[in-house]
C-alpha cells in the first residue's frame, strides 16, 4: 500500500522565525484519480468534515498570530 497526504494541518516556524499555520490536502477534484469508486465516498466525507474543522482552527490561529505581530 502506498501512503499519501489527504488532509493535514501543521503549526511551524518559518525561516524568518515566524510562527505560521498550514492547511493542505488532496483537492476534491483529484479524489477520483487516487481512490477507487468504493472508497471515494468515505474519502470525500473525511476531507469535507476535516476541512470544516481545521479551517476554523487555521483561521483562528492565524488571526491570533497576526494580532501579536
């Protein structure tokens, strides 16, 4: 089995010493290229629900970090 990122959230320090957040993942329009028909429904749901939750955290942390700068 191969491994790949379908959704991720990171908090990191960039090369300038700034704390940043990063939200990335497999675009929904690419799911059909990677997963078979049987798995697509589950993967779409995981990405959709995960993005809803992680985008809120990403936006919150980014605004808090901006306020401190």
